[in-house]
């Protein structure tokens, strides 16, 4: 198998403000979000990053998407380093996060064209791709509706479509179905499977076991910023349901730490 992403010893620590310390009732001034994290994903597979809230999943994906810099370590995505060539990385990836906030004043049509122009997509290609994606996600009838007037599910679908304007080979999705109703979540899940069939390389972070089991080839379990196990889905499950296996690993890990 051909490596598409090589993550090597990523570390990230955040400084807690006095307000954060007060809210969280802690005297800690520093918080380790990700510690010595390493894993490999391969071309054409879906890699799932599984862990509880606060495990470091979002921080990891933000580093891979070059939104924040690691304190140390590196990751190479399709030959480009997030540390030494972040602009190259950005040209190769599509990144979707539930925390992405689209400007409410603009319409899906305007936003799609705007981001397509940023990526240098030719108008003819842009229009064909936009029609296909808008039709696929039921956005066409809302193309001239301002984002602020849309439902949460529609905003998520617009965000997803915009993240793919340049038809990237590597797609990074942070909690892609978070906060969505079951129907919209299914639309997004089915689309991820379609992208997989097209040979796209996808990394998904989630705490939803069923999503991992449905779409992922390999999975890494991250707890308190550390990669505890990383292997094929079947190897990680070890003959059990993913949920049962996760809680078994979690209890072993947390119990040892305590």
C-alpha cells in the first residue's frame, strides 16, 4: 500500500488562561493536548481517529490541516510537510470541521464561487462541479438563500461542499456528522463512502462507533492526547464490537494512568 500521510511525533501544548483555570477548577497553567502522536494512513483508505471528547482529535486534525503549528514533530501529506510546506498541504486537502462558521450574510452560490476562485478552479470546471454537488446535497433550491437563514443541517452540507471545491485527493473531516439529524447524517455518511469508491484518501475523527465501523478501513484510538492502538478495524476490534473494545482499552489505559 502507498503511504499518503505519515504523522511523526506530533506534540501540542496549550497555555490555560486564568479564566479557563477558574472554569475548569485547576491550577494547571499548561495542558498537553497531543503527545508524541504518530500514525500512517494509505492512499484510497478511510482512516478513523476515535476517542472521547477532549482526547486531542480536533487538535490533531487542525495541525494536519495547518491551522495550528505543532510544538514539535511533523506530518507529511502526499509528499508535503505541514511544518515546511504548509501552503502545499493546503492545496492538497479539503478540511471540514463542525466549528467552521460560514459568514451568514453570503449565499451558498457566492461562497462556492469565492472559494473556487481562491483555489484557481476554472469557471467551467467550477460550474460543473457545483451543479453536481449542489444537486447531490439538495442545495440547489437554497443557492441564493443567505447562510444565516438556513438550518444547521443545510449549513453543514454547504460547508462540506465548499471544502471540496478543488476536488482534493486528501479529505480531513472533524466530526462530520456532529449535531446533524439522522437523515442529514446518512447523506453525509453515504457521500463519504462515495468518495472512498472514487479513491480519495479520507481521515475522519469521531466518537461515534457506528460511523467508524461503517466507513473505515483502519482506526486509531486516541486517549488523553496519545495514540493507544492503531491498526486495521478488524484487528482493533479483536473479535468484539468496536464499542466494547474501545471501553476495554479505555479502562486499561485510564486505570494504568491512575
